[in-house]
């Protein structure tokens, strides 16, 4: 590959119906990897990475225009978006904090999903590109007012994406609040490492011995179950499609994999390898590292061909998502790692996408 100058460049991406301008920042490292980010939703619209022979390709599912991202919110797949205030589901849109019950917006049947009807994925973030220590970077900032979508406290959020010289997209999330609240931020990119429209032959490994089974509505039952002897055992690499159609109540309910995996215990702030996916044909591979306690693996079950973008039709299993997080519905399970944030504290998590080859 030709040496490319490290850069973080900004341009206009379009305007929302209310006239608000949306900006796009393109991050490029010296190896020619490109990551495009827009201020609407903090969405990663492109990730251009090499295969084993050095051929560059966009591995991110998404759209070509702002209008398509806006239109997609009716059957929102959350392509590439920053998710907040709370990634994943909260049962019945209710939780209790310090003895007070809060009611959140419900946007997934009776449940609250990914921050509600107008989550962080549909907000226009402050955006600032910069280059630092050989890394192409962009800082995104957002203020979520007290009471938004039912959450208590004004939440000040900052996310920094750093594209490094060793082909990592290092994402650092911080947040503070002026009232006790709950927070569970994540990044919701969908990937397809292959040159085909299906992810089912791609090999996945998830470093988790346990997962959280769900009941209808994909709400955790409260059980933390062993993956051993189940289709959810990804401790050794296997094709995503190998067990996806076996007769299993959990898989039937979700239409495939859409489950939270509990990572092996690690110290707070310790970055661990949560998952790795590779495509045996192209040789592309993706490692997801995080200091979070869990990760959601989603095999694109609800993509049904109704969305089209980048010249493709997004059918079932045309992309996968790996979302580092705290367990879904944690506020209603005090025995699980807490998602509470209080004044004077700083919420801090890290997610890293490492683009590599096999």
C-alpha cells in the first residue's frame, strides 16, 4: 500500500429538515485506512480496510446520504451510530433509582431500546477533527437535558474516535451528570468482512463462558447461563452460520443471534479482547477490544431487504454487530454490574476496533 498522509478533514454532509447542518469528518491513517464519521448520531458511515492482498473495501453497512439515514429511523437498524443513554433494552421502560421509579420512552414493543424514540443516534453532536501524535481523531460532544426520554439528570457526553498507526479505531467514551442517573453507551456499527452479501461463513470467536438468556421481547430472564453445550459457545472460532438454524428456543425467539455475552472477569479499565471475526476468503479480520463487562452479538436477523444502501440490499444476515456494553436491563438486576452514574463521578469506557488480516 502507498503511504498516505495522516489526516482528519471536515466537510458538509447535508442539512436536516430543520436546517441544521450535518458535518462529515474523514479520518485517514498512513496505511490508507479510512473512517468516515458524521455529526448526525456520531455515525460511522464508512470503514475502508484492506484484505490479505491489500485490496481496500468498505466493511461497514450504511447509506450514501443523510436523507437515507434519516429515512431509515422508521425501521431503525442503528447503522454505525452512537447509542445512548442506554444501549440495549430496559424491560417495560421502567427502572428504580434511589427508591424512585422512572418511566422511559418505549420504542420496542413495551420495552425501551437504545435510548428511546429519539436517542443519541438521532442527535446532532458537536464535532471537532484533529491530528495528535500520529493519530487521526475526531471529538464528538452532546448534552442530553434532564428528563430527555424519561432519564433523570443532564448528561454531558464526549466520545473521541482515534484512528491509530497500527490500524485501530480507538473509541473513548466519557460522561458526567448533575443528578443520579443510569448510563450504558456503546457503538453500533454493522460489519461484513467478505466480498459477498452474507456473513454466515465468517468465523467468530467470543471470549465469554456465559451469556444472558432472554424471554420474549429479548429481555434477559435474569439467568446467567453457561455457553458450553449450546449454540452460544463461541470460545473457539466457528462460522457464524454453523449453529444459527439449530432447534433452540433462544435462537427461534431472536431469529438468530441477538444475545448478550458476559466476558470473563477483568479489572475495571482493563482492555481485553472480547471478540474476533475473520473472513476465510478475503483474509480480513476484526478484533473488538473493550473494558466493558459484556458484549452483544447480533447476526443481522431483522434486516429484511427493505433497506438499501451503498448499492446493496440489506437482507437477513448481511451484516453483524458487536456492541460492548453492560448487561441489558441492568437497572432492574441489582446483582449485575451497575450502570448508575452520580454527580461527581465520570463514566468512562473504551471500545477498540482493530482492523487486521489472517
